[in-house]
C-alpha cells in the first residue's frame, strides 16, 4: 500500500522477487491513491499503479480505503502482511486488523523523532547529523506503533530533502525484506517508542520556505536544503527605488567570513569568490545559485551583474521594503 516515489524501490523489489524467486514473499495486491489532476488539468501518472500493472499484480485505487467494499477486497486477498509506504490515507482499526501479522509502515525518520508528514524535511531543517528509516506496526495514533526495524544514514553537508529521500527509499528495500523474513519466522523484535522523545514533523506549508535572515548562516543553509524540492527557499531582493524581487535560493554554503552589517545585506565577497555573500544573524552565507522570479536559475556572478550593479543591496521579506 503506497503512492509516492518513496515506495517505489521497495515495492519494485518485492514484486520482482515475487515473480522470479519461488522462495520470496508473494505480493498479492497493490493499493494506491487514484490519479489526481494537477495544474493545467494534466492528470498525474501514479508510478505505483504502473509498477503493479507491469508485474500483473491486482491494483486497487480507492478514494476511501476504509469503505466497506474496500475492506472486503482486502480480506479477499488473504494477505499475511500489509507493507505501507507513503500511502496517503488514514487507516482505521478495522482495516489494520485484517492482515494476520499486521500492517507495517516505512517512515523516513528515526522514530520517535519526526512523527508526521514531513520527517525527511525536518531532519535536514534541524541540522541532524544522522537520519534513517523506521519500520513500525501501524496503530490508529499517528506514527506511534512499536518499531520492528531501523536503518541509519549519515547526513552530508550537500544533502537536500530530495537526495535524502531518495537514499532512504533505497535503504528501505533491505530493511523491509529483513522485517518480512523475521515476521515470517516469528523472530521480529517489537520495540515500543519512548514517548519522552517524541517530536512532530507536520506537513510543510508554502510560507515556511521564506528565509529569516536573522537566523544563523548554519540554520539558513539547513533551511535552504530542507525546502528542496518544495516549496523552495525564497527571499526578496531589496534595492533603492525598486520593487522587491522575489528570488529562490538553490545552492549555498556557510562562508568563512563575518560582518557587522544588517542581516540580509549583500557584502563584498572575500578572496575574489564569485558567490553572493549575504550577512545573517550569525555569520555569512555564500549563495552560488539563485533564481529571480519568472527567470531561470543562474549562478551568483550572473545574478550580481544583471541585478545588483554597484548598488547597496539587501535581502529580506516583502514587508521590509
């Protein structure tokens, strides 16, 4: 049961093994979200649905998975286990009681940290040195069930939410197979989550992409990386006698520099660097890629030549102008 790209590596492995390995676990059905219509009335293709159809596995796309007819369909599959990843629907207890061994979810954090819809984004945003995937038994309460497996990965200085999500998706494959094998043998270890260490990671809102230049350079760097690929980190270029220009920052590092200027001020780059150096509440951020609203992304040198000239420039919120 799953919908997003996070589910694909694990689902693909399980389906291929089911088709080619007589000793592998059998995939008896796929439940995924219906295709949705996006901007421009384009209907998005659901890759999990396509994957299931390619492997000849029955595919179900209910609007409400807890409806009685869907519960009957699930019972008819006679599955021992439900493997869930980024499905996107809340499951009621009557559904969770159907599989003989339970329903188990792949979650992109080291639980009990970052329960909720955006665990990967919050891992990057908070500057955690380590992230991971936890597989746990689903209960009605949000991401609260006992854990049956976990895998960790170091977070690099270049990681974005997109790169970390992709890596965690790949790491989920071996984790899932290991958990299924243990469930089959009756050797799975169920570990309760420590309620004292619970933190939440609610769905990211578009306005959360706006940069607060009063934060430190380290915090803003984490913020920029966490907001990729969505909603992207944005700010406004403030120039004298000019309308504020919304910009998206895509590549940045913490600079080895300091300044007493107001946060958000663009200062001269040290040592001939081509990056755009911006003062923060603590330290300086070196921006390498920037995208003015309505334009394609450009390197910092091209942006400076085209938009800054010799003027004193500052970045801030639209209300600062």
